[in-house]
């Protein structure tokens, strides 16, 4: 169960505002990457976010670059899940591959209010917020496998080990 | 634009041999996945023909090292370019490049392109490293670029490229396909970039989300290779997974010339066979009756110069609606519009003129070949004479690393692909996107301008 405050943003939240391009080839280590999260969108975010908090977006969340720090900067800040009306495909893959739950649920994404408490129950596939309870569709088998392994790297390590 | 009744197209038809028709994406992923056919929505483990990375290669190496391997699985399938921040603007960037060169040396990577050779998508096209029908996965969001030659190109993340280095394969979901038809010839002053911006403006930055975008029609057939590249490349801003333009004689002639340049005529003809022959053996075409989730039809003569306004690519307006907006910086370059055709158009506009006082024009050819050809044809001389600055082939200031970062409050008009807030390194700056001739005309006028009004 994930439970935290909601950080709500609009449609087309792009990778440049999630993690500016000027840092992508030099930022190293969790702390440095975490410190630039949402720098050009919400400068208060990185210093105020708490473990388990949830990001809420509109349509096409994470559009733009393939830079993986757009997802890992959220993971390194303890973000528990991202809920959106839809995701850009590379961001979605990057999130899942780094064990960050990315949930497509337009009803919840619209209903959740800024800074309210939100809980995500992956087993029951339900998001709860003040205005109600929203069911989200099951994750694909492939995505579930990656999340269960704890991310793509661990999944590939296991696969390589089973071949050896 | 007409949105044809998509329900008519929603179900794939059965061809004479009783097999359900397939789109290009289905065929390409079936082949790369070693299957006879795949269906939309199916997840396939594909083995791409080429795996692209660039300045992010050192970071990918760090991830790959977690697999405990000493050698990457298939080194000849890796293509690595230094392009995103070149020449290195800071010590940290230089260190990053040094780590990449070390990796290239240690793994014996043959397809490595140094600082100044150019932008990955342009260079791999010029080197004919991707052929029609092949699959290329890249740690770069503009990998749909390779749709220009009828290849399946998709962007993936760094961890996924590390996994590809380790295993040679990666899962992909077979996408729905959207068909976009362009009939007729583009009017003078209207380019493939304007068409791309129009599509994105009409249907939204997520209008092609997760989809393979197939283009067809006489307007596409009439397009130069450079224009096809601009169109396929821009589909990244439409949310697309990949794009596809049917390979034709123009495609094959380009690839022939590219292979000759790389291998030398005798080698190319002898050892490898001509690119045309190889392309003919790998190329894939969608079946008649293949299923499209939507079909859109455009008439070329209804299109006009189009500008994307701050801060999203789908915030488009006709050029006439934004003409007059004062700009401090104009930038021509990038994987979208830094090719010889683009530089020729810009040179044509500025020849014999001077940039407006208070406006600077930065021109960055997409590759060393484009730079050479631009010099041979006198374009660089015309641009410099007008007051332009020429940069090292590469991505330049597109993503805010260096070489043209705007000051707070400044307005840039750019031939690039993204105008997101902060994209060029400064949060409180505005970016307009347009075709290269409009960018050049704006640099001359000091405000957004139609080149047809200057001439």
C-alpha cells in the first residue's frame, strides 16, 4: 500500500521540466539527481516531497526526451507512484523499469486535489482519495514481472543467471 | 484535414491467401521477434538490428556493469555518437566523453563517431547503418527518425539499452498504426516541418501516442529524403512509437550513395552488394487491407507555414498569426532541420542581407558531411556574410547544454523539435518552432517573419 500527499500537475508534463536536459550527462548519484527533480515546474518540490508521496498528471505525462532521470529523480525522492490520464511511452517504460508504479487512471487523475492524501492499493487495484475510490486496470503481465523483480536490471540479471 | 471514418478501417482484412493483413509495424516486429506474424497489443521479445546511444553511453555502461559481463553481447550492433554536448563544454562533460571513448576501445565498437561527425540520427542515416525493414532501438527519443527509410525506429531508456547490450533483446508491445495520407505537392514556402507541426497541432502532442505512424500519398512520394527525415523525426513530438515512409527509388539511391561513401565503390559492390540490393531484400511494406486505428487525409495545397508557440509543440499557429513577434535569437540545426536542404533554404533567405540589429543567428549543420556540402555550395559563406555564427555539427543548444543558451526573458525562434519550458537551459525564456526559412527570415527581420515577404 502506497500512501502520501498528491503533487498535481497538468497535461503534457514533459521530461525537461521533470529533469532539465542540461544536467543529463553530468548529474551522478541519487542525491544530485534527486535535487533537480521538477526544477523548472515546481521549485518547491524537491525540498518538500516526502516518502510515499504521489505525482498526479493529466494527459501524456512524461512526454519528450528518453532521459531516464525523468523517472529516477522521482524514485530518488521517494515518490510512491505516478497517476496520470495517459503516459508518454518512454517515460512509462523508464518508470516501470526503475520500479516506479505508473498508473493510468483518468478518473482518479482528475478527481485528486492538490496536496490531499492519496492511497494506492496495488493488490485491490484501487486508488483512494477524498472524493472517492477509483479502480484502475490490471498492469500487463510484462509490467508486473518487471515490478515484481524490482526493476528491469534485476529481471535481466535473473534471466542471465538462469541461462548460465 | 479529413478524418476518414476510422471504423471502416478498424478491422484488418483477409487477403487472398487467407492470412489477415499486417501493418508495417506488425511485419517489422514479427521479423525482429522471429515470428511469422504478431498482432496489435501483443508483447514480443525483439532482437533489433542496431542499438543507438550517444553522450548517455557512459551512464548506460554504469548500468550494464551491474550485469557482471565483460563483453557486450553483440558489439557490431552498437552505434555510438558523441553529439549532444560537443565539443565538451565543461570538465564534467569532457570526463563523460572520456569514459565513452574508453568503453568503445575496450569493447571494440566499430560504429563509433567522434565529436564533430554529427547528430546520431543524421550520421547513422549517412552511414547507411540502418536498412529498410530493420529495427533500431535507441536511447534517444527521436529514433522514430528512421521511418524516413522504412525502418522501425523507437526510443527506449538507458536501462533498456544496457539490457540490450547484455542480452541483444528487449520486449516491445506491437503498436496500433495510424495512416496519414498527404496528397498533392507542398506549396512554395511550405515544408515537411510545417506538415508535421500541422498534424501535431490538429491532433495534439499525444495524438499518435503509442502508435506507429504510416505515411502515404503523392505528397510524401514527392518529398526529398531530407524532408522525409524531418517528417519522420517530428513524429516523436506526436507521441509516436515509430514512423514509416515507404522506401522507394529515392530511398535506395540515397542508401547506395551512402554505402559507397562508407565502403568505397568496389567494396560496396563486391563484398556487400549494393545497398539497393540489400534494401530490396530487407524492405517491408504494409499489406493492402491492413488495420489502422485512424486514417487522416491532408491536401498539400491547404497547408501553410506553421509555427509552434511556447511552451508545447502542439500549441501551433499559422505563421501569419505570430508574425511580428520580436526575437533575440534564431537557431537553425538539430536532427529535425539541420540538413543540406534546410541550410540551403536559410542561405537563400539571408544572401545579400544582414541580420537585424539585436538578433543573432546560430547555424549548426547536422553533420560534418552537411557542413562540407554547405561550404562547397557557398551556403556557409552567405550565412556568415549575413552575420550568422556557425557551430560544431551536433545537437547544439537544442537541449540547453551549451552553444546558444538564451538569457532570461529572451525569445528564440528555432528549427528544432521542442519548445518546452526550460528546454534550451533557461526556464523563463520563450521558444518558437518553425521551418528553417522562417527562422532565417526572422533573424533578418528581428521579428517572426515570412520569408516570402522578404524576397
